[in-house]
């Protein structure tokens, strides 16, 4: 009987300890801000899989609730006269929390994939988290203006699971060739 009480007490302690700690927390609150002057719209996918749009100003801290350790796009669109313009900044959590022009293309690609997917939230998140977004961001940074690439080719190949680094080069060459006509 004493042994059973001791085991129960130890079990209760560990259950309390693990619940008190955020070891199993499925979301993470992160702070992000736009480091360029002006008015911006911040778009991201929250921990529930819902798209969130927030109006923000330069250097204003925004707290975003994201799914812990799942790829989540954060994209900021510059506003002028209340209208979103083409200049974008972006990053992909958990690989970066600094909104940059260099990572905007990769973040927009991920955002497009989330929006286009017909799969349920968790299934979609799990599938898209298997892709190597960190490497994709690194490769996109090497291209002077990745926004000129063939988005459809890139989106299709990532969605199909057939994306390779060579697809970026192919997308660039297709864009280059289309400009010659």
C-alpha cells in the first residue's frame, strides 16, 4: 500500500511538472515587426490554420500565435493610400523571424500553397512542413529578383513533391525566354 501511494505521488508530480512546462505546447507566441518605414499589412497563418491580416506600422511589435515548429509564412505588404503595393517583405517561421525582401518570395510561395490546398489544416501543415523551406530560402536569396520566376512551375512542383533545386534555374530560364518574345 505504501509503495502504491509513493508511485501515485511520483506520477502526479511528473504529470503536474509536464503540464506546467510548455513541453507539449502546440503554439508559440512570437514578436515580429517591419523594419522599414511606412504602413504595412502583415499576413500570416496562425496556429489554428486561419489566415490573419493585421494593419501595422514600421517598428510596431506584433505578437503572432504560430503552430510550434511548423513552417508558417509571414508576409508584409507595403501600403500606400490604403492600398497594398507590390513591395513585400517576408520570412518563414521557425527558420527566421526577420522580415526581409530576400525571403519574401519563399514566404509568398508557402502562403500560396497553404491557400490553394484543399487538405484539412493539420494534414496540410504537416505535408508542407516536410519541404526544406530553409534550403529553399537560401537558394532564392541567390537569385537577384526571384519574384520574376515562373511561380506556377515552382508551386506545382512543391505541391507534387517533385521540387529540386534545378527547378529554380528552369523557372528562371523560362522567365528569361518569355521576355525575349
